[in-house]
C-alpha cells in the first residue's frame, strides 16, 4: 500500500486536525513541510493550483481539504471510526460548523493585536508584511469578525462545547469522532500558538481537560520527506483506479470536460483539469504536470465550486 504523505506546516490548525487523526488511528505517515505563504511551487506541482494547507498525497493521488482527507483516512483505517454509526450525520454537521464558524471566531480572537504580536514575535518585518498580504488576498470577499464580537462568540461556543462534555468524555460519546477533531484544532491554536489569548478557557476548565485527552492521542509515527522526493514519487506512481463509478451531474458538465475547481471562500486559486469522476461526495480531476506527471486531484463537493472551462 502506498505511503500516506501529509503536506503541512507545524503551526497550521487544520493540519493539527489531521495529525491527531493519524495518531488516533495509529497510522504511519510521511511528513512534507510546505511554506506558509505563496509562492509554493512544489505544492502547485501536485495540486495544480489549490494552495491551502494541508493536503494528502498517496502516490499520484492528491486529496484536498481536511473533510475529504478524513474520509480517505477512515477508508484506509476504519477503526477507531471517525463516524460513529448512531451519530454519523450529527458528527459531520458539528465538524462542518467547527471548521467554519468556530474556526473563524477563534482565529479572530487569537490574532487580535496582542495575540498576533506574541505569535509573530521575532519575525522580520518583511516576513510579517508578506504574511499579512498573503492572507489578505486569500480572504477577499469574506466578512471578517471584529475582535470584540469574535471573543464574545468564542466564549459562547466554549460554553456550548463544555455543555456537550457534561455527560461524556468526548463531544458525542465515549470516543473521539470527527466532531472532536474539528472542534479541537482552533482551540489548539489558541492554547499552543497564542497562549497569551488562552485566558478565555478559564470559565470552562472541562474543555481544557478534554483538550488534554485529545492531545494524548498523539500524531502517529511520522518520518520527514522532502517536497522534491514527494514530487518524484508522484511521477513514479500511477493514480489509483476509481472505484465509485456513480456519476451525479448537478452542473450539466459531462465527464471528460475541461473544468476548474475553486474553494468557495478563503483561497481563490483554481485547479484545472479533466473531470474524470463526480460522485455524490467528491470530484476528481486528471492533470499532467511537468514535474509530477499525471496525477488525480480529488476535492469534496461541499465547499467547492465546479465550472466548465471554455
Ligand atoms: N477547509 C479547508 C481549510 C484549510 C485552511 O484554511 N488551511 C489554512 C491553514 S490551517 C490555510 O490554508 N492557510 C493558508 C496556507 O497555508 O497557505 C480544510 O479543511 O482543509
């Protein structure tokens, strides 16, 4: 079986979500560190345009977005399951809320001037400027929460999370599920990356205790790999056969069409290629890159926009 290769960087909260799932499922993986800001030539060689962090590579298959990565890891190692049978729908809905509403409230709280100053302490001013410009361009068209509103919302969300933990050690029962991993990563960022903003947890100690249980899952067994070697590995591999042949056409776009896929928000860079699969839950594009060869790039449907390219 081909290695799992996670392209990520240590301070990325969405990457922390995946690293902990790798830990919970006791998986071995290869770790490629990628830049925090553009340019990212080695990332684009594999994804064809998508620049968000993290993404997962398995040979010549590239999986974008952590919601899809969760499904891939569940398929690879079904136990312990991310989707408890009795709470499957609820678990995914809580995860989606956490990856969007909770995440942006937490980040607006974390990165208000005091948090940003501590996080970027020691960073050269040019790097700081580049970071601000990069994230500014990524968030065009998005509504940004003001810090006071974000902090108030984050406090309410932490109380709600604490209520969920009143009866159970994890959010939806006795074991962590996809909801726990998604709720955890923005809170991890507050606690570990902007600890000067972590007073917000004082009112909900039960949340900190749950965070300790989550952190104890660890990151599985990882080994560093260079991005050059990851690209060479893609080139030497053949994309996996597509098993789910079901074609769900919502757009009037036939398989074989040249298309683009873009995130609905945050990071407008499209990936272009030939649409070779559109199942109920995901799209797959085939594209050929000078360095990576022919790769299949997979996206979830939810959160992404499919367009025909004329
Ligand atoms: N919905 C995406 C969100 C990913 C995301 O926003 N990641 C942040 C880092 S945690 C990012 O891409 N930042 C810009 C970058 O790394 O280039 C997912 O679940 O993977």
